[in-house]
């Protein structure tokens, strides 16, 4: 990507340049500025929402089959542009190409789910709820809906939202992360090529100014948000105060509970994959291993030997398994947890600052936003390193004496996004899924991200609102229900009756 790349908005079916502020986009592997992005103003949001509002009536009235046909074409186009999308993601986010391809694949699954919209929007029908009276339910789109998304999945997280919102007959305004905005414009172009009418899908780039304008705009009926917990809480409170339906997914701190009967090689492979994939910048990353006595020492040895073999390097190097962090500030913040951990009593068993970077020196002295995989052992439960979301390649090992103590550690945390148990004891696993206060649970599966036809969402400070994303809850979020009670007159309608309607 050249330094002249400029990422615009997409409004009413084509690119629209902003006329206000811009922000820089970085290549995290080099630390060099690779482009700029428009930072949307309230006027830009007004223009996008107006385009969406104008496009909504015709799209709402488009037949279910016509909408599904556009979705099928979009699915095919995204499939054919997987590599291009992954390259854009990798260049701005830093994740390795294969990982970027993975996020496109998981987003595509939601498009495939939304292709079934004629079936998903079927209502119920009851004949003869009263004598010669029928009752049926229908679900209708809301109008203009918005999605505000984080940097860590610039294609997949928007695709958790807009395929279903659009399939349901809504018009959509996406506000992507300003850190890696290019994927949003390619997706917009593919929608146009798929035959989606202009204005049904719009993109406003930017940050807080654009978000605030969306949250206050009277024509925006619903907001889906994914990002950090403080902003999720703010979006939920502000959006609902403006009368909107809001689902706001926040941060996470995901624990893997390892029982003594678990297969420790499987556990070590899983912990390293789930802890360091995408440099730990995944809301479902495993960031804490809870090792139930006496497996701690043996498990740490196995984890350390695997971490030593990981290849850290630029995302476009096919040999790299883990890329850089997204920004310099974020890298510095993540790295600061090493010293904090030591001051809290943890032991650094792998120091990511000294990790070699392919084509460079160590993480600390290579240009770009590097920090290698880091393992902290004997992290005290309840310490800041244990409690806080670090969102980077730092895996904490917490030792616990029993299963019960492990569940207590998980349930006492602020977050409830994902968790996993590793055991060969079915009874323990069943008890765990029942007792743990977390929305998504893995049993011998480290990153239990639900498939598109289930819904994704955490508990506690990992989600504000009551509806999870995609799956049938997504269809529910982007539609409103109606129930029709109908009687076609016949000669025996019975005349005036002031009593409360009952079924007779
Ligand atoms: P973030 O909260 O900084 O940003 C998310 C979005 O909010 C972006 O579009 C950003 O432009 C906007 N934003 C930022 N500051 C704002 C402000 N003050 N007012 C209004 N809008 C603002 O999150 P991020 O750093 O982009 O993403 C990482 C976070 O997202 C992590 O906490 C991670 O756990 C979380 N995440 C959660 C899930 C989930 O499903 N629960 C999924 C992915 C990421």
C-alpha cells in the first residue's frame, strides 16, 4: 500500500470524501504510515443516514426471494475476494494472512446464514384461536440501523451484523474502526456489485464524533456495537437514552480451566494457539490458564517449549505465525503488564520483548509494533494482571488447588465472554457448563465461538443489552414483531359485545 492511500466514506452507493479531519493509518509491521482515513463529522453521518432512510422503503418492500438473491451474489463475491480482503486486513491490522483469511471465512458463514432469510422470517399461524378467528405473527424491519465495530476483526465483526440486518430489510450504516478501515470499502463495493440498491449499505469512517452523531440521530433505530467495555457501556447508555435498541458487546478476560485428568499436550497446544493467535487481540483469546494442582509445573514446561518455537513476523510473510500489535500505544500498554506482573508477584517465564522477529532483531529493537509471546507464571488471582483485559500476547498462569477454586476465580471476574474447561471427566464438564457465569463455553475447545446459526455474546461486562449477535437472536434484534388477529365476516358475527375478548 502506498503512502497516498486515502480511505473515504461510502454513502448512497459510492465513495464520498470527507471534508474535515483525517487520521493516519499505520502498517504495524513497519510502524510506517500507509495512508489516511476520513474522520466523519455529524454532517457526514447525516448524509449517510439520509441515504439509508431514502433507500429503506423500497428495500423493505423487495421480496424475500429478491433479497436472498442479492445475499447469494454477495456471498459469491466475498468468496472470490477472500485473498484481497485478507491482504487489506493484514496490512492495517498486522495479523498474519492465514488468520485474516480465517476471519473472512467466519464472516462469510453469517452471510450464508442470512441467505436463508425467507425461512428465518417465517411467522407463526394459528387457525381458529376463537371461533372463525385466526392469529398470526410477522416480523418487520426497523428502518436505518447502525453498526460500530472494533479494530481486531475489520471484516468479521461487521459481517456479524450487516448481512442479517440487510436480509431482514433494513438499511445499514457501518462505522468501522479508524485503525483498519480499508476492508469496509471493499465490502461496500462488493455489495454494489451484488446488486444491492444504493443507500442500503453505507460506511461512515471516523471515531467518537461519528459514533456520537449516530447515537443521537433520530432516524437510527438500532445500534450494534462491538469494542471495549467502557465504550460499550457508554454506547448502550447513550443509545438507549435516545430511544434506540442497542446491543453492545464489550471486552473479555477468558480463562481455561485445566483439570488434572486432562491431556496436557492437547491443553498446551490449545493454550498456545488460543493465547497467541492474532497476537492475543481476540475477544475470545485465552488469556488465563487456571491450572488445578498438581498439573501446573508440567503444563508450564509444555507451554514454554511450544512458545519457543513460534515464528513472529510480518503478516505477509507466509512463514509468520504471529504478527505485531495494532499500534505503538497499544504495544506499549500491553508490554507494561510485564513489569506490573513482576511487581505483583508473578514470574516471567517467557519475555516477549526479547523474542526474535523474522527479518528484524528482537521485538524491542525492530521497527514496528512488536511484542513476542509472553508467559507469566504464578500470577496471583485477583491481581491487576489477572483481572484486567490486556488484549495482547500475554498468557497468565494462575495456580488453583481445586475445580471449585477455579470456578470461583472465573465467576468473580468482571467479564463473562468465553471460557473453556479441559478434562476427560464428562461429569465435571457438565457441572462446569452449568455453574460458570459466562456466555460461551468450550469443553476441550479453547475458543468456543458459536457458529453463525447460533448467537454470539457474553455475560456481565462483556455485553450490555439482552440480545446476542447473529443467529436467530440477530434476526430478532433487527426486526419488530406484530401479531395479527383476523376475522373475515360471516353472517354469525354476533353483534355488539363490550366484554373483554376471550376465546370462545
Ligand atoms: P474500542 O472500544 O476502542 O473501539 C470500538 C469502536 O468504538 C471503534 O469503532 C471506535 O472508533 C469507537 N470508539 C472508540 N472510542 C470511542 C469513544 N470514546 N466514544 C465513542 N466511540 C468510540 O475497541 P477496539 O480497541 O477497537 O477493540 C478492542 C476491544 O474490543 C477489546 O476490548 C475487545 O475485547 C473488544 N471486542 C469484543 C468483542 C466481543 O464480541 N465481545 C469482539 C471483538 C472485540
